[in-house]
């Protein structure tokens, strides 16, 4: 249980390691300086109705109260250690999980942790201006909840770096605060986290698709034979669920508003809402950018991580066997202007195995949005996921051009039609023009439907954000 007076709330007995505690206390002001510089702009003094983790217990990890974001109780929480855990997959199946970093896996684990850690501050930087154009106080509060929890997830990864990687880990922790999303000099590691997020439709799509990639990456790391990483990511997943809710339901509310207007025979564009074709292009772009985050379809690194017991599959316990030997995975790849089937060892296809689970989850959400269209009386049109071959920047499909149905097309055809499939500058300009702030209770912007219910049992028109002088 975290102690209320600790400067860094934690359940890792930080006070017993004075050297580590001092190192993290020195990192803390640098983190706060980063937060004030590139965190949510214009709202640092506001009081936000936020949930804060004070422990991992059921009655402690989600405490709601008003807090100013720079005073948020960021902390270090690992899921409880449960007995003598065994490694659940790979060549070390059945051996005792590691409490310390095995020397032979030091570089690989550091790379895994740094890559995951870098996404957390990146998304805060991407979203820093959105508060100024929030469609309601409810949405404003949800944005800030996502932001502070991304900050806490950064703390979780930084703790692992400081605790288990010595000087290298401390230097990596400093670099996490030095990189900037979209910077030409020191960009974030993964491309999707350098994309601009200038409007709320992009934010909802990011939370829906890109944060959902995070769910699957964290789930794979929650299986890790390195027990501190597994315990860290298991607790992160409890918070990540809200981020996915914000994205999925945010898009659903945009679709609902558009559908209501269409059912009335009105043109959403003339009514200040988002037309379905624009929603589809945003969906196409953010889904495909997020597909790339899983890595290439065939990966020796993925095979090595699985073999070593560093990164498993989604819900590894549900798999029929856990060594993935003598099994192949079939996929289609472009070759000489045609798609050809290829069978690869399952271990080499672990990125694609994880991507399979992700795509199924995304399809479930799109099905939900289409039901919203139907319930509103809009029939004959629907939203859809594009083929995973479309608009790829990583893997074999990045070497050819495909339409959203996954058909091979010429580069000239692709260039001629990509404005029909991906976000155009005209789309961005139109959606940005809708972004007028609505910061009054019981009001919501015209381009989005109101939420169905509030947060933590509070009414929808609750004062989720109070000005500094309230």
C-alpha cells in the first residue's frame, strides 16, 4: 500500500533502497518540467475530476477527486507477486521467472522497455493542445485522465530502467524526456507517435486504434519471463481499458451524431458534423498506422523474444501449446506483381499472431459503430476496416501498393485515388474548423452526440473540470 506522505507513491518498498529512491527523486523534477513544458496547455491550474491509483488493491487503484494535474500523484505500482511464477512459453518453459535481468537478455529487455516507455510521453505531447477545443467538459476530463495515466505509465517504465539497468537505464530515462513527438531533430521512436493530433476525431481514432495496439503489446509483455516487467504491464492494463473506452465511444458518438442527421435527410457537412466518408478516411489512416506498430509480418526479433521467454502471445495460457515449434503460419505476400502464399515458422510470425488478435478486436468496435448507424435509421452504408495490406509502411506489403480491399494496384492508381482513402488536407481543414471549445456544463459540440452516462456514477452534466479560481 502506498503511503500518503511519500513523494513518489509506490508499492515496491522504494524507501528501502535509498540509492534508487534518490535517483527517482532527482528524475521527478525533470518529469514535472517536461509535463509543464509539453503537457496539456492552458489547464495546468484547473481542478480536474480524476481517478488516481494509490495502490493496486480493488479499493485503492481508482480513487476519484479533484486535482490539479501537476499535483497528480504519479507513482510506481506493480501487480502483486503471486507465488513462484514460472515462465509460460518458449525455450525456458516451466523454469522459474526472473526477478532480475538475465545478462544474456539485458539488451533485448532494455530495448523492449524503452520502446514501450517512449510511447507514453509521446502521446501526451501529441495531444497537448486538444483541451482548448474540447467538445464538452466530460470529454475534456477524459482527455486529461488519459494524459495523466500515460504519465504514470512512463513512471512505471522508468522505474524498471532505474531499478534494473544501472547507468544505462538512467541515461535512457533522461532520453525519454528529451525526445519530442514530431521533432525533426529528436523524434519519438515509432512513426505513429510523431503524427500530429490537431482535432478530436484524430484523438478518438488514436485512442481507439493506437492505444489498442498498446493493449496487445502490454498483454504480450504481461506474459514475460522477466517478472517485474510482467507485473508492471499487468497493472498498466487496468488503466489502459479507460483509454480504449474513450476512443471507441468517442468515435461511436461522432457516428451517432452524423447518423441522426442523415436519418433526418440532412447533409452532415452543412449541419457542422463529420460526413461518413471523412470518418472512414480517418479510420483508414489511424488503423493502418497502428498496424505498423506490431512490426513486420516475419521477424527474427519476434522469434528470439518468444524463444527467450521475453514476450509471449495474447493470453498465452489459452494457447494449445507454448513452445510454438514444428508449427507454421500461412500468409500472403507480394512477389513479382502478385500475391503468393508463404509458410513461415510460427515463432517468426509472432508479430502477425498478435496483429490477428488486434484486428479481431478492432472489427468488434467497427461492428458496434455500424449498429449505431442502423439504430439511427441509416441503412445501406457502413464503416469498414481496410485490408491489413493497405497503406503499410512496415513489412512485405510496404514494398507494393494496395487498395483498401487488399488488391494489388499500380503506384499511379494508388496516387490517383489515395485522396478517396486517406485523410486529405481538405479533410483536416474541415474537421479543424469544427473544433470550437464547449467548456460549459450540460453542453456539447454540434458534431458529436452527448455521452450516455457520466464518469464514476456522476451525471453527464457534472462539473468535471473547474477553473483555477473555483
